[in-house]
């Protein structure tokens, strides 16, 4: 009886949350951008599980890692669906995008492909040669074009995804037609603030109103985005397929999927759709996220020169300056590891992740969680939780030094948070790309404040723009080789531009 009473969801005992008004629910209290900050204020007032209604949509906001792990990881079977994304699915027709797809057969199939290629450790390790090659190119490009560091880092993250995903070597961001087309598709689709928060997602009826009415211009944007996404997916797929037919395809994620489906005969339209969707997802999920995390790293190194110096001292002690760092030395660089963890925590680039949907009524801590609710993980609040990270507004890599020894049992590795819950992201692969990028820079380069025409140091103001990923506003800094020896080391190690 006790078990029944405790576990049977009861209507009426919803989690606490701000007062709602008819029709709008809490929508009028939500700002257009930086919603994670409003949710974090609500967390301080109402606790780590907050209930709101956005217009009429029931929404549960999870503000602590504990609640997110308890529900989205441990009860993943009922928390892994996605809400209805009217903008993406119905207006743009981006239905085969893995990260937007519902918890259904199509998702399971795409997830299996991702699992084999980007989650299994053996597969992830097999990409090290490509990551190594691109990290070396990154250093050479930073040597020649230090002011374009954002562009060069993008070249690094996109270069890795293109080679591993599509067997395509991009040599420049501007000159590569396949990359430009992919970018155009992604940019047209990912407009506005966080995923699933477009007005039409809450009022699907808006999609039936004529585009010429005031406020309906999103319908023109949707036509452009639909074409952009279709062109992107089709061209990525056709490019690889044509190379396979001509017998000149390089090993790639795309080739593996096409060959696997071909084994049972000709590819069906569904096979093609699923492969195309997976290819688009790879670029969308893997490039900006990694790029933004590395830009945050550069920004905080300008802001916290002592941290940079300490990481560099460790690097010089362990690696020296006659070779470049490699994955086999990672375990010997504990401070650098802490810096990376603190970068992830400091600015989680997906502060609200991608919303999930609860498919069954559920109960948690005595609260009733209604079926059909949108479930938002407030990763931002989790990363700034003072119970887990004391002085959470201070950038302090040292906080993680005792993590392995379990000195502080409350401390959570941010990698368990920032890559989301339940549905699996390519986090080991992403983490390797991040680590090699920052390790290569710390070994060979100095990052300092830039100076203006009068020789005065320019201190960047750390402002973060929130969108589908949260990104620092453009800033300047000075990136230059640490010594003549490291300059030569970079030149000697790059065999091809
Ligand atoms: C620092 C880099 C990255 C961060 C912070 C990041 C973060 C995230 C987050 C927060 C989600 C949403 C998870 C959820 O629904 O709860 C996600 C989904 C996803 N990410 Fe990443 N990501 C990164 C890099 C990558 C890379 C390099 C790949 C490439 C393989 C990737 C592939 C995916 C995929 C496929 C999904 C969708 C999973 C699904 O819905 O089934 N991510 N990522």
C-alpha cells in the first residue's frame, strides 16, 4: 500500500513553479533570449524541479544534475522522446535529423549508426590520426593568421567532421563548395533562440496563416531553410555515393552507412532519407558545439593568464618543446584536464540542451509529472550549482584536482552534464577533439591580451550571445608562438597545408 501511495502519480501535486495566468501560462515571464537565466532564478525560488506552462504546454525544468540523472538517464525509456518541433519537422521538413527525431524506429536506427561510429571507444580512437593532422594544420594556420583564430578553429572542427563523416578533405573554409552548401543549409535552419522555442512550436496554428500578415515572415524563412536543408543533405549523400560507385571513396561514416544498407540490395527511399538525415545531423551537432567550446577556452585564457601559465608549465614539464602533445600523454597532464573540465562547466554551450518529452505519467519526490510534458534540462544551472561547485562564478580548474580520488563525493565531472542526458551525444569523440586542440595550442603558443594602436592592453568583455549554442561575442587577443623552437616545431610537423 505504501509503495502504491508513494509511486502512483497523483494529479494535483505538480512540482512548484511561478504562478500561471490563463492561456499564457508562464509565457509572458519568459524573455526572448537567455531563458536559462530566468529558469535559474526560478530554481533559486522553487527548487531543482520546477513546473511551468508555456502557453498551454506543460513543462518541467530540471535544474540539478541529480534530478536530470534520476529522470532522464535512469528512466530514459519514458524521457527520451522529443516534443513536436513544428518549425523543424513540419515547416522545414527536417524529419530525419537524429537530434530532433522522436523516440521511434528511425531514431533507433540512426542512433545505432552513431553508436558504432562515435560512441564506441574503439571507433573513437581510430579517428586520432585525422584529429592529429587537423590539430597540426590548426597550429600552422594560427601561426600565419593569428587574428583569424575563430576562422582557423572552425576550420579545425569542420575539417575533422568532413574527413571522418564524408571522407572529404577541406583545405579552406572559403573555397570548399561542399562545406559552403552545408553551412548554408544549417544556418538557414538554425535561426532564433534555443531549439523548440519558436512561436510556431507553441502555436502550430500559425503555420496556416498567410505569410504576408505581420509577424508571419518566418514562413518565407522556412521556405529558404527547407531548400537549404534539402540541398545540403542531398549533396552530401550524392557526393559520397558517386565516389563509391566510381571506386574512389575514402573511408567515412557516410560510406559505412551506404555500404551497410546496400548489402541487402538497392537502397530504399527510407534508407536514403535516414542516411541523409544522419549526415546533416553530424555536421549540425558536431561542428559549432566544438568550435564554440574552443573559443570559450581562448577567451578564458585571455581573462585568466595565471591559469594559462600553469597549464603551460605542466605541459613544458611533461611534453617539453621538442615534440607535439599526443593522446598517449593525456593521463600525465592532470592540470590541463582540469582546465578543460572547467571550460565545459564555465560556459556550457548548450545551456538548455534540446528539450525532451515525457511519454508516460510519472512521479518523482512525491510530485506528479504529467505525460506529454516538455522536459528541459537547465544545464546552465547545473554547472553553476553552488552545492556542487562552490564559488561557482569563479573560473577555478583546481576544483577538479581531487575528482579522481573522490575527495569530494558531491563533485560531478561536467562531462556528465554538458553533453546532455539520456540520448547519447558523440561526447568521447568531441572531448578528444577539444583536448588535442587545447593541448596543441598550450604547448606551442602564448595567448595574451591584444594591444591597441597606443600599446594599451585590450581586455575583452566576456559577453555570451545565446542562441541554439551559446557563444562569446567576437573579441580580440594575441596568439603567437611561445618560442622560436615551438615555431619551428609547428613548421616541421605539418606535411601538408
Ligand atoms: C563540446 C562539444 C559538444 C557538446 C557540448 C555537445 C552537447 C550536446 C547536447 C547538450 C546534446 C543534447 C542531448 C540531449 O538531448 O539531452 C547533444 C546531442 C547530440 N550530439 Fe553533441 N555535443 C558536442 C559535440 C558533438 C560532436 C562532436 C558530435 C558528433 C558525433 C555530437 C553528436 C551529437 C548527436 C548525434 C546528438 C543527438 C543525440 C540524440 O538526440 O540522439 N555532439 N550534444
